[in-house]
């Protein structure tokens, strides 16, 4: 019931709507849907939509190192996971979002999880 929790929830839903949705739609039109249902021509617009969402997300970053300021939260995990997924799919990621992802990928917990998954 706190303002911080409301802001965290808003960020979580924004990340899912603006970053995850276009990446997942891209994946569906690449391999997940039956081939006869895929529309390859939609992929460029999905990359554009993702870039717009990333710019919107970064505009909320503010002065802190994390999306909620000094505190690392669930939105940081989601934004990093989806950024990794988008990178693997060939989405263009640059500027402030790329710098944010670089910071998140140097966290000790991230490095341990990445090593475990490798």
C-alpha cells in the first residue's frame, strides 16, 4: 500500500507492455507460431515499438543506478532479462538502455546466476 510499491507495480507493467510484448511477438512470428500464421513483415515495427518502449523506460531512470533509484527491484530484473532476450534476437539496443544493461550485468548476483546457467 505504499507509494513506492505503486511505482514499482507501474514500472513492472510498463516493462511487460512496452518491452516484453514486442519481443515476445517477434519470437512468435519467428518460431513459436505455426509457420503459416507468421507475418515476417511485422518484425521491423516490433523493433521500433521496443525501441520506443526502451526510451520511455530510460526516461524514468532518474538519478539513481536502478529504475527505482538507489534500490534494486523486480523491474530491474525484468528490464535486464528482456534486454538480454532482445539482444539475442537482434534488437538494436543503444544509448542509455545499453548503459543501464551493462550496469545490471556487472552485479555480482547477475554474474553468479549467469555462470550457473552457462
